[in-house]
C-alpha cells in the first residue's frame, strides 16, 4: 500500500506562518504535520509515501534528504502549482496500478487508514471519500446510501430540493484507483473535484464512507492553529499519536529554559529555543531557535523560527525581523 500527502498549497489563510514554513512543516505541540502523517501511515502498514510540494518546496525536500525514515518518501516538487487533481496526476507513476490513499497535509485525524483501505478495495469503487458530520465544512451532497452526488453550492442546492440528500464534510482523505486519473494530461493544473464530478456524470459516483465520532481537525488559519494547541493540551494522553496530548507543555529536549521561567496555559517550544530568566509565557507557541529575552511576557503569541523577542506582547505572530 502507498499513500500521498498533499503539501503543495500556498497556505494563504495561515500567513504569516507560511511565509516561514510550508503548511506540512508547521509544528503542532512540537510535531510537524508531515511527521504526524508519516508516523501514522507507517504504523498502519503503508510502504511508501509521495509528497507534492510547491510553496517553499525545497524545505520539504530538505526535511527528508539526510534523515533516516521509517518508510520511503518521494517528494514531487511542482514548479507550477498543479492543484489537487494535477498534483496527484503528477505523482501517478509512483502508485503503478495499485489503489492508494490521499491525505491533506494541513489536517489531523485518528482514522484507521488501513481498515478504510480494505473497505475501499472490497467495494470495488473507483473512488471513495471519507466524510463526517462537521457543520462548518458540510459541503458534500450524499444521497440515501453512500452515493456522492455534488459538491459546494450545487450540493447545498440539492439538499434544499431533495429530502433524501444530506450534507457532510470531506475529511481530505480519499482512496483512488489510478485509472480514473490516467486520462488527465500530466503537468496541467486541475482540481480533483472535476474528476469526481465527471464520475457522477458517468453514472459511477464516488462512494461516501461516513465516519462517526472521528477526531479530525484542520489547521487552515492562524486562529485554528492556536485553538488546536489548546485542544491538544486537553485531550487525553495518547489520543492522537505521535502528537503530544494531555499535557499543556511540549518542550523540546534541546531547548534551554531558565529555572524561574513561568508557564501558564499551554506552551510549546521547539529545538534550540532559549527562554531566559524572569520570562512568563501563556498559551504561546515557539518554533525552533527562538530566543525570549530576560523578563519578557508573552500571552497568546506564536513566534516562528529564529526570532528574538524582548518585551511584552499579547496575541501577536512574531517572525524573525518583525518589529
């Protein structure tokens, strides 16, 4: 079994964080999203992973260039942003003739992808989308049973007009047979939904695999990113491995913290961070190589790689070189 992690997006809603790192390398409680998915896929028996990259693509390639990995990774750098469909098509040769799973590189989820892959293969369908009820993102129309019949505005219209259609949210997890993509021209931008809409028109719609009680979160905005840390600190320990949960503190072993530093709420600090004496941090996230000057007070802040901070700040995103 092989998998693909979509990592090429621009991350516009997550700026200015994505001016520093691409979305898949943004850390949550000290674990990069990409590492989260690699760990989980390997643990579930997947034997190879493709990752596409465009924005800050070299960072994704370099992240795996000199690292011992539990499973082989192949990075497909896109000079032109190819979109979800074009990006998957660009990596299609990696999967040969076997069905594969695709996940989004800005989400977290506790789904057992091995079990879901087995269900997909038994169904014989060309495409299976994992859905759940998440009102904020319920934009997929599912007809009675498991037939997906529309997306976005057309889905909302269908739900208004037909009593046997309900709206659900796409988790970003889908299982695909390579055959449905071979007709696409390689290297051309495309949205995967255009492929799914064509399947609907052809009378072989994608299958909906509806999950109940799914632990799923997306990290699309700065606000969602902050909130995710707060949730992680409150979830039971081991709720979403390898992510650290059930503990408000996620301090890398290679960070230096003064004995009198005060931590309140959740605090995450990455590799190489230096927190000097008299510092107070509350609900604050420090990426790698951050220096917090003596006596500084930060509340609700995010400090990205290499930034040096001195003073008192609340609710700020602070990058290296920012005032």
